[in-house]
C-alpha cells in the first residue's frame, strides 16, 4: 500500500467501520477522578459519561504527546511508504503542534518515510469522515497526491452540526458565562452549534429537543441540496435520540452511507452527556 493515514482519537469512528483500513490513531488523554486515561483505549464512552455525572471535579484533556504521534506514524510506516498525519483543528487543541513535532522527529528517526501534516480544521466524526474517506482512497490505490487532494476537498465540504442538552459542562469549563447556563436551564434551550473553519459557533437556540432534532435535519437537508450524502450521527449517552436523528436524516437526505457513533471521551469532557449531532459530506 502506498499511503497510510494517522490521526488522533477525536475521529470518534467505530471499530467496525475502520477495520482493515490503513488508519492509525494517537490517543488524546483524559484525566478524571485523579487518573489519566488514553482516550478510546483505557476508557470507553459509556464508562466515561457515567463517571462524569458523579465526579466532583471537572475532567481535563490533553493532546497526544509527540511520542504518541510518532508511535502511530511508525506503525503506519510498517503498512505504507508514505503517511498523511491529520489532526483535530489547531484552533481547538494542541494536537497539531504535537503532531508537527512528531513529524520533525520522524525525519531523523524514520528517514525512509515521507510524512505530510494536515490540519483537518474539524473534530469529532466530521474529522472522522475526512480520515475515513482518505483511508478508503489509499486502499483503492490512490497516490499520496491524490489522497491529499481528496482530503483537501473533504475538509472544505464536510459539515458538523449538533445540539447540547445542557450548557452546564461548558460553564464549568469556563466556556460560557453562568448567566447563559442559567438562562438555558430556565428556558430549556437546546443550543444548536456548528463547527466551521476550525471553530465552534452558535447557529440558533430551539427550546425543545424535538425542535432541535428537526433543525439539525433541516440544516443538513439545506446544505446537501439533494446530493448523495455520507453521514455520521454522533451522540453522548443518547442512543435513542441518535437513532431518531438517523431516521430523520434518512427520510430527508439522499443517504448513501450512514453510521451512528458515540462521542469520544476527549470531546465529551468539554460538552458533557446529552450532545447529539451529525457530520456529513457529499459522495462523489
């Protein structure tokens, strides 16, 4: 195989989707209740969210170390001659800087290997869809240049939208004022967010989960405009709502492929349980 893909565990891809693909992950770190876990390795989402609800302290996260990225690059180099290392948006995490250091280390420790670093400008399953498309292209025999070209296209046309059940965890992390958290609770707001150009922004504030799910579906339908679409539905301890969103997307969009996945603990540490969303891009 000519090319392999390295990314971080933000991708939130289920194992049955990535099995057999040249996709190698460097885990982010999650600290909760005094212990540090490798994201997706030492702790699974269900366990993490259960502990999050009962934990007295706010969990923290850290980017993969340069050594973790270098290890993933080394494993990728055993499967391919060239490696693309793609990270979560540099606006959201220090992972990109850590990966850049790993690439520099690879130049001396793995001189036979060509490694290219890419900023996904994304996160979660949106980043996952980009990595998945790149890995599938590599399996099909695409050259490094072709994989990079497809990755650039996917970075531009992959969307993420979702809603939060509560602003409590964002408030605890200092990301929203207490007044916003209080108003959200009193008014039962379910803020709809989008990830665009590497940053998270507010789209609107529906008052019920039913309206929030309907708005996610409507926005996805508007942005795909009837084109064949690949989608990933994400949830944090909300499998029933994730299934509802998947059903609505199948009814409104021209779905070519759709899978449901859980938000990785490294993202859930900041949003808390209750987040439901989707990532999608057109299929060629």
